[in-house]
C-alpha cells in the first residue's frame, strides 16, 4: 500500500493573528479553492471559526467529469499554531492535512503537510503519478496566489 506526502510552504506578509483568523474561518475555503474543483460547502450554518471535532461536508470535482462528496473532521487545533483536518468520507483512502503557522520576520510562514493514500492499489499508484501529484500542486499554487492577493489587498486598505 503506497503512502504519499505533499508539502507546501508559503510566506505571508501579515501578522500571525490575521493569518490564523483567515485560515481558521471555514467559509474562506471557497476563496482559496480553484473554480475548476467545483468546490461547494454543503454544511449549513458554518461557524465563524473552526473547532476540534468540527465536521465539514463538501462537494468537489477533483477531476473533470468526476464529482464526489468529501467529509472532513478538524481533529486537532492549537490556536495560532496549527490545525489538522482528516478525511472521513471521500476520494482518498486516507487524508491527513496539517496546517502549521510560524512567525517569520515581519510575517508568517505557513506549512502544509498532506499525507494520503489512494484506493485501488496499483491503479491508485499510477493515478498518483499521472494525475494526483500534479493536481495537488495546481490546487496549492492557486491557494498561494489567492492568499497573497487577499493579504495584499487588505494591507493596502489598512495603509
């Protein structure tokens, strides 16, 4: 059974509290997910901030012409430091995503560590090589750009 990790690092020119408030707000997931993912939060009455044990239900289109539902649970949170979401139902056999923040200079470094397994054995391995790794890179590249634009826009408004 193959086990994969995808990592991403981003410097954000904002305070730790500003970055935490942004990433810990579930409704901001729409803002940082590419439209090509067909991302839709199905959970009604989202709270303003994530909490440990929170379940979020989505509809996603990870591949063209393939839409699925995805359920994640926020399993660990340390305010201003990290949170972890884990898939409970969805396209992966296993999904564990750590979001970590660390002060850096006048801003914050955000680290993402996604550990995952795919279903379907050898076919899943081939799918990871041909599609999944590149798709994750596209999604996180989009997210980096969206987060940078959000904080640049907000910093301009505050100047």
